[in-house]
C-alpha cells in the first residue's frame, strides 16, 4: 500500500501530470491559453510514432512468440466485451438512451494511446520489466469496441444503423483512422529496422519525448477543461460516477487475462491500463460517422474530461500496483 501511495504521489508531481493540471486549471478559469490545433495534432503524431516505433523494435529484438499472440487475442476479446459491460452499466444506472449509451460504451472498450504513454513512463520509473509488443495490443484494441457498440446501438434502436454511413464506409473510417495508421505503421517500421533503426533516430524519438509529452498533456488539460465547462449540463452525478468507476471495472476484467497470459509486472500494468483507458481520438471519429445522433458533449466529456484525468493521476499507480501484485 505504501508503494502505491508513493507512486501515486510521484505521478501527481511528475512534470507531464502537472502540465496537464495547468491546462485544466487554465481552461476552467477561462484563460485564453491554447495550443494551435495543427501543433497539437503534430504532437500527437510524434507520440504515436515514438511509442509505435519503440514497440516494433522490442518485437524485432525478441521475436514473435506465444505470449504476443495470446496478448493480441486477449486484448481483442476485452475490447469486444468491455463495451457490453459498460452499456449494461449505463442502462441500469444512468438515464442515457440506448444510442448514447452505446456511443459511450465504445469509448471504454477502445484505448487511449496517451494514457498508455504515461503508464509506460510510470513502469519505467519503477524499473518494472514489460513486453514491447504491448503497443501492438493497443492497435488491436481500437476496432472491436466500435463494432460491438454498433451492434448494441442497433439492438437498442433498429433505426440507428440506417442513420449512419454504409458498412464499407464505416470500416474504412475505422481502419484508416490516422491514429491507427500512424501507430501500426510506426510499429512495422520499428520492427523492420530494429535496434539499428532506433539508434539512428534516437535523437528524434528518445531524447525529446518527455518534453513533447508535457506539451501535449498541457493541451489535453485545456481541452478537458473546456469539455467539462461545456458538457457539465449534460452530465449528472450518475454519469460522473460511471466515468470514475468504469476504468476500475475494465482493470478488473483485464487483470486475470494478464495473469493467464503470463505478462511481466510492467507488461501486466500496461495491459490493465489499456483496458481501463477510454478513447478520445479514434472512437469519436467513428461515432460521428456511425451514430451521428449520439451527443459528443456526453461521450467526449466523459472520456476526456472525467476518465482521462482520473487515469493520468490516480489510475496509473493503481494499475502498476495491480500489475506487480499479479505478476510480481
């Protein structure tokens, strides 16, 4: 328990989290602080390139094995199942209709790559060993949640499917989403070029990483704060409770899977973090196409304004402790 509290305190006082808090406070205070959208997109692309490339290098170093295949399968299954649990939770506990509940559920089955990046920094600080292929698991977990959510929406409201675009257009939107393309592409490039490739571009993706992460989280804090201000009228206490507790539900579902796969302590912590995180990039883009009648002010405010701050401050230390508990 003392170790978890120490990590939580260290995480809260780390530069990336403090920059996130600065952006959040500035937005809530109605400051004009802002990072230009194109700059923010560039920072996001940089982070995905760095984490994807380094994950590919790790796979090149150790090769494909049973653990990788099991982790990919486990991640895909969790991504498909977590939205069902989230949907049932919302329908039983909140006042959301079926369409909005399905849209929210999709975000919690998918993943937040920035939360994974922050968790990676935490397990490295603790010197916990982890499998580099976890980034490949992250890429696999983007899509199943969206497909499950669409199935749930169709069951809740048969007219929902016809209100979106065709199945082909939806799948194209999902598979060619920029975050998926960059993450998977960087992973493949890192896998092909290996450690030699990493050495050649280390000054680009290793040394500046922490500074870029601070800038990006500053922007995320501003965006989250604005979302909380704008979406506050749509979020009652039930939805806030959901946003704070659903990550713990996802973590509880992932922990036994991580144990059965046999992941290292750091790998288990990262795997659990993926299941506990909520998407705010890929899934919102897909929901705009598939469920245009769902309200972004609800699903974006929950994922980015409630769950993301919880994970980035308190959740990650809990998941790291859980990873050590089941795999230590």
